[in-house]
C-alpha cells in the first residue's frame, strides 16, 4: 500500500504530466527553423478548449536553420480558410524566451501567452502561430484546432 502523501504526490505528478503533453500540430511552413515540440497549457485534449477570460501558456521548442538579429510573432484565428489577426501581448520573440541574436543550428524555447478575451465569440477555429526572422521568413509556423468556450 502506498502512503497517502506519496499517493497524492504521484497523482499530482500524473496530472502535471498530462497537462504538459506535447500537442499534435500541423507545420504550416517552417522554412528557417524546424519545430521540435509545441505545448499549450492547459490543453489536456484536442481540440484545445479555450475558456473566455483566461490566458494560456505557449511553449515552442524549435531549432534555427539561419542567423537572425530578431524575430516577430504573428498569430491568427483561421476560419473558412481566412486568417484573422489575433493580438498577443508580446510579439517580439527576443522578449519571449529567445536569446537574440538567433544562431544557426541552435535550439530555442519560445514562450508566450495566448489571452482569450471575454468578448470573443464561442466558436471552433484553427489557431495559426508564426514566428518570422529578420527577412520575414518563417522560423516556425504551426496550427492547432481550438474551441473558444464560456
């Protein structure tokens, strides 16, 4: 029999592991980098249920194929094959966990937040997240299905 405190710790560890599972994503044009892993937390199942008034943590591990002084994120909600710009608090990749200048052959952890505003409609859509280099080429681009809910 497992002692109660140990059982609680094991259960919490299992929950934390489930919340940090890498997502299945579609690479939508990473040219100057290669995505190793995408995490959205919390998102234990797909499509990710995004609750209005909540912020979600984004963590993308990628390897750069080029050198770049900086990077900029662009986020879209894709509906009926139309990209609708989605504002994020910090579009500068160099202020989002990436040590700049970006070096060729090095791996990086890009960290950001995805705020879901209360006024957003309750809909299913695709989140498309791009990070571009100085030449406006894709360091990474990924898509995941989401459902915005109350």
